[in-house]
C-alpha cells in the first residue's frame, strides 16, 4: 500500500469543507492513517514549500498556509498519490473538472482548498514535516478486502 500526504488548506477549513473532503477520500476507499487540525508554523511552511523558495509567489504562499488552521492527513491505498491527486483535481480550479474537490469548491489558484503530494517521495517528506511516527495509526481497514483482489 502507498501512503500520501493531504492538507485541507486554510480556506477549506474556514469554509467548513473538512467533512466533505474527508468523506470523498473515504468513499473512494482510501484509509485515513493520520489526521489532525494544526496551525502551520513558519518552519513547517518553509520546509513544505522549499522548492518554491525565491519565486515571486513564495511569500504569499507562506503567509496563506500559516494564516489559519489546516487539516493534515496521512492517506493510504493502492496508488494513493495518484488517486488523491485525481480526487483533488487540477491545481488551477478553472481547469479542474466538476466532481473534483477543486472543481466543485475552488475559484482561484491561490485559494484552491486542498493539497496532495505529487509523488511518493514528496509524500514521505511532507508526512515527516507534520507527523511523528506515533501519530500514524496502523489498523485493519475492513473495506479494503472489498476494494482489492
């Protein structure tokens, strides 16, 4: 099974979309292994967005992600990275298909509701920024036997 990292960004939390977003991942059959509401620190934000440092939009991105509470998750499933990104929709909500999280709930690329890791390597790095090992729960996920052969 593959793990990925998901963040419901400040706009998603403030707009009351947390339950709806989590439900979409669960309905797809993805297993939630870690979940918490946090305020992202400047250090966490800098580590998370290190590849964007020096770009013109970087300061705004850091201000945005630290502006209010977020929900961070560790999500597991077969092809979890790809499945989460498909559920999230295109980064630019104007290009996101209806039925995706961004297609249904976002209007602006700067307030696009949710983040999902772009690779298994990024997922592990991002999980390590926000979670301690003892915050990730391993348990028998009963639906999995009905999802996979």
